[in-house]
């Protein structure tokens, strides 16, 4: 299992943050109808439970937004990925049907409210991920977004540079159909769904839909 560290600047603002970690050997294919049915059911639940202006009040989303503000980032301009997904659903814009790994991450994110980093474990450099604060000097290519200004965002860094934020993961370590090692980090900056439940559910979804083997799970709690 990869090691995780959190910069003291983040812990000062969010001392109770925890990170759920899942690593597995997987098969990544186009999303099957059964998984897509689970996603559509989750989307229907969001539409029934929330109005558009209520989404940013979900505890997990609100906690991530508070961290952004404390670090100097505007969370309404650089939306948390889970918030952006739910807003698309409520607006009737739908969400894209992609590959199994991406859509499993999206399903858990929609239901839990947590921003989740889905990474190709074989493209991560080194054995440690450090969550620190983005700087103006960071060069970051967000998936499908081009150059993204991550100054003031919480960002995971490997030995080579930044690879994931709660707004968007980086192109270098994104899931592709060639991905065989999934590294998934569930970022809990405030509690909503039990983090233990979210981690276990993610592991079960990977086994069910991505033929996952060698599944490892843990929860990083900087206070323990």
C-alpha cells in the first residue's frame, strides 16, 4: 500500500481529515449496463433529494469547500469534482458513460459526496503521496481541462510532481483502458457517508465490475 503524508498547513485548517485508500489489480473496460444502472439510480436519488443550491451544503462537499477557502481558492470557480457531478445531474446535463474504473469512482463520489482521486498506480512515481498546497509554479494538466491553476488547492504529489486535486486529477496518472493497477484515494475533509463504508463499498464495486484481485484497503488518519 502506498504511503500518504499531509502537509501541516492542511491539517491546521482541517485537523480531522482522513483519507480512504484502496489499491487493487484490475481490468478496466467500457462500463457495463449493470454498473450504469447503479449510476442512474444514484443520479435519480440526487435529483429527488437536492435542489441545485443545496448541493454545496452536503457535509462532505461543504468541508472541501471550506478547505479551499482557507487555502485561498474560490470553490465556486474551481468546483469540487463531487459537487460538479451532482450539479450536472440536477441540471439535467447527465454524466458521461466512460470506463469501469472512472464510473465506479463517480458512483461512490455521487453517493458519498467525497472528492475521490482515481489514479493509475503504475504511473505513480515513488512509494509516497504527499498532500500539500498547490503553488503558482505548479504545472498541472487537469483531465480534459488543459492547464489548470492549482494554486491554493490541496494537491497530491508523487516523486515527480502534482497528480491529483479534489477538482480534477492530472493527465499523467489518469485511468486508461490499459490500467491494471488502481490507486483510489477517498478524501474526507468532513464526514458524510462513513469513510469505512465508502472504502468497503469501493472495494466491492471493484471486485464486482473490474475483476479486482489483490485488493488492499486502509484509512489514513493523521491523528493516530
